């Protein structure tokens, strides 16, 4: 029942975001185009990503992020070729973690009374199923985190079950989710080796050491060799300029001035607030378990980053952490419970239960604030007038047309048109669909959007439909457009300019 609850809530939020036109070309449209390529037995390519960031036309998303696991979703597109299939798939993958979390709870409370073990499994399953990181990821549409969550849980669960070979296999599969997950797998190997050594399991210790070494090596090989081989430009995703211009200079800076880590991690203060929220919503319980070490690479990537998109807690990034945090919290509560049983005369005999209840209440409150409240609010299911107009205009664009579309409406066009998002550079598409009264990504101001519309109307485009600040333009004459450009084989990729208001509010969507 809890798995069904998780599926319904996550699917409901994702479907609501689709209905209310909250999901966008970045990232649902990108993943839809990529997996559609897989479904046609091609490398994953996304015109939305490639054109906006000026990557060459044949650039594969495997050179952007190492996520070959996404190819497993390709058969779903043989059943239903639609971006909403990804929303369903993500909800199923999240829900698949519920029974795994329940097994983890049973392992943690294996020596407790049956009634305690049962309550622990039920409580853990409920906290996981309604976890605010999963709700945020569902709200955002789709991301490779859909695979990271169940695979991380299965890796940890097999380790606790002392099924070391299976744990190592899940750790290997985790490395195919994203290029940095090898670091998580490596620390898991360290924890696994130490625990196996204490239990006298030589096989577990050997496999743990192997995973500890192999995980970081896989990440290093992917980042330094595979991604560049697939066309990734050097330093494109380096977001740690306060530490150094590249990994080498950053390492030298850290070795010579180690305090710089604390300075970068604490400024601006939203980074500290992010850590407080992530840990505080589980009553700081994850800090009581070595499993928490697995989260260190993921947290470090965010607090040391210069990219403000990494700091709030409303994106998908926290879902990568959720299996780790919840397992660590369960292990901490179980340890407190064992201490209470062994020392019945302890000063705070009810401490484990109270701490667990505090974690349950805090996590539930966060879930209501960041997801459940939105799900049940009727107004959240209705798009505003300008987005309704975007959907109406999109219906007027013929199948097979080339389109430059507002980021918000792009996912509605990926299945039947050659669509990219409209940005600062004219692309010469047959149709252009954009807003003129409300700022839309990636434009910095509404004035830029109006100027673009005026430019196109003066150079071969005709205004064919307007409503509620939405303009649909059709190209009727091949007049050259000033500044028009389409990435070619020698294109130089450009990085996204983050708007000034991003990263100032922990909960700004």
C-alpha cells in the first residue's frame, strides 16, 4: 500500500506539473528527445540542449552527463511516445524503493522486538514514500535521479544483508547513472569493507575494497576521458572558480589553504541554510551513522559550487541524497534503541522513540510544505492565462515543422515537431512561439523578448495569432535575420548565464 501511495503522490505531482504547464524544455524536453533517440537505436541527442548551448548538431548527451542507464527507458517509447511516459516511469522507480526501505528498516532493527521492527518498517516506508526530495523531483518533471534513488537503496540494502556480490553489482550500476556517482559508490565500498572486517567476512572486506577503489576510478575515467571523447568541452561544467580555475589548481589551493573549504562552503549563507534543512528535516539523525559519509561528495559538490542553481532545496538534487539520509537516520535510531535496551536505567529511556517521532514529524511537515500542499490545492492544477494561451498556440503548429518555442511549452512539441527553445539568438525556424509580457527562460528581461518579436516581424515573419501576451509567428519570407545562427560542426559551446534572482531563496521555484 505504501508503494502505491508513493506512486500516486509522485505521479500526481508530475502529472499536475504537466497539466499546469510547469514542466519545461529544460529538463523534461531534453530527456524526452534523448530517450526518443535511444528508442530509435541512436545515440541520445537533444536539439533543445544542443542548439541553446551551441553544441554541434551531432553532439550526444553522453558527452554532457554520463547516464547510459537512461537507455533502459527506450522500450517504453515503443508503447507510448510521449514525455508523460517519463513522468510515469519516474513515479514507478521511486515507488519501487518502498519495499527496499522497509527491508533496510528490518535489518536495522533485526534484534528488536517484532512489534518494534514492524513499526520501524512501517514508519520508514511512510517517511520515504512521502519524502520531500521525491516530491520536489516529481514536481520538476524527470531527471536521471529516477534511477539513482532505487539503485542506491538496493546497493545499501544488499550491503546490510551481507550479499556482498549483489551490493557490488548495484554499486557498478550506480556508476552508470551520472559521472559523479562513482564517488558515492567508492565511499559505500569503504563503509562496506569496514563493516565486513568487523564482522569477520573476508569476502565482504575484499569486495568492499574493490568497490572503494573502482568507484572513484570510474568517475575519474569518465570525467577525464569518456566525456571529452564524446565531445564535452574542457572545463565546461567546472563550477568551482573560488577554489581554482581547474581541478589541479583547486587541489593545490586546498592543500596550501585548507580553510578555504570552510569559507566557500559557508558563503553565501543559503548554503548553510540548505545543509540545515536537509539534515534538520530528519532531526539531525543521519549524523549518527557512518552511512552519512556516502552523502559527502554530493553535498560538497553543492556547497562548494559557484552555481546558484545548486543551493536551493526545490530542485531534484536532494533526491540523490534521500536514500542515504533515510538509511543513516534509521541506523541512528536503531543504535539508540539498542543502547536503551542494554541500559534500561539510562537517563532518557524514551529518547529513541522521541527522536524518531521528531524526525517523522519534521519530514512530514516538509513534505506538506514542498509537495503535498501543492498537490491538493485545486488552483495548482490550472495553468495561468499566458500558459493556457501557449498550449492553444502550440496546437496550431503543424506536425514536422521547425519551431522555436517558449521553454514552458517545448515539451508539448517534442513528439511531433523539430523544436528548440527560443533564446537570445534567432534560429530561422518555420514557427516562433513566445511570450511578450512575462519574462521567460532564458531571456533576462521582457524587453529582450519584445525586441525579438519586433526583429522577426521586420524580417520575414508574420504575426498569425496573439492572446494573453502570447505571440505565434510564422516565417513567410526567407529574409535574412540579423544575428541568426544555427550551431554547426565547429560550434563553440557556451555556458548558461544564471539569472540574478536564483540562489537567493531556499524555496524559490
